[in-house]
């Protein structure tokens, strides 16, 4: 994958955030179903507070784009 070079600093920062949240994006789109199922199990064990945190992170990630 070719990493584009950005003139704009904010765009560069957004790209770094995208790299940081790639795992969340993979979970979100369910590309790895086994990981997704394990994650759902993890969420059930740790309750709704974590779930809310996770969804807020996803929303932040979406609003970046």
C-alpha cells in the first residue's frame, strides 16, 4: 500500500488516526467473522459501558471521513 504524502497537517493527522483505528474498522465491517464473534462475547462479559465506549470510538472514526 502506497502511503500518500499530505501537505495539509490535519489530513496527515486524520490518516494516522485511520491507521490507528484500522482494527476497529475491520471489526466494524465484519471482515474477520471469528474475531467479530469473539469480540461480541467479550462485550457481553464486560457489559454495556464498554459497548458504549466502543460505539463512540466507531462514530468518531466515521466522522473523521
